[in-house]
C-alpha cells in the first residue's frame, strides 16, 4: 500500500506529493501513472521496455516486470524528486517514516506547511 508524503522545493516554492510503498496503480496500469506525475522520461522508457519484453516473451516478461515495477516505482519517483531539490515538508512522524522507507537522510526536511 502506498503512503503519501508532502514535498516542497525551497528554490521555487512548488509543492508536490511523494509516495513510498507498493503502487497498485502501477501494477494495474503499468507506466501510465508516470504520465499523471509528469514523469515523461520514465513513461517512455518503461513503455518501450514493456513492449520489448512482451514481444520477446509472449507477454510473460512484461507481466513479471509489471509486478516488480509496482514494488519499485513509488520509491524511484520520490527519490527522483528529492534529487531535483524537493525536501520533506510533512509532519515529523511522516517525514521520519518516509525517509526511513526511502533510505534517504531526513536532513533536508522543511517545516510542515499548513
């Protein structure tokens, strides 16, 4: 099950939601959730990989990849946001849980937004 964490970019003031944990939407819809998160490069590369796997393995490879990606995508996406300058901006408990689950330092946390 996916958990949400608020993120804020202190440079430009933009806020977004990061996720960690299992992604049911990615399991059922493949790489399409990446489009809604404006992660176009991941969508494009993922779609190409899924199609190649489906062709080579008669669909079984893309099914296995879909299950594996559902476990990895939320963590990948949120860590990508952190490398782009976003910082945790949720409550202390949520920030700590997210940092531990993502394997990142809590150091770049911001005060919670109201």
